[in-house]
């Protein structure tokens, strides 16, 4: 999922004609937002409120750094 999101972020930023630095920033930001969203949904009391469900988000967050290197 992270590779697909990064690829889409990179492709859209490149197609809009943004500079290299902006394309890189958008690509990294897409990966970081996915991790943060997964942890937030799992830990928010009004949503899942499950500390156990934050574990996949945390693992994904660690793996994101490996796949999110531009």
C-alpha cells in the first residue's frame, strides 16, 4: 500500500510540473501521513480505541522508512 501511495504521490507531483525538491517532499509526506493516520484511527477513543490495533500502524511506520526513500 505504501509503495502504491508513494508512486501516485510522485506521479501526480511530477505531472503537475513541480520542481524536484517539491516532488520529493510530497512523496515523503504521503508515506508519513499514511502511518500517522493508521495510528490515529486505532488509538482515538471515538474510533477504534484499541492499543492493540496501533501495533500494525507502528510496524507499518517502521517499514515506511525503508520504502519511502526517494
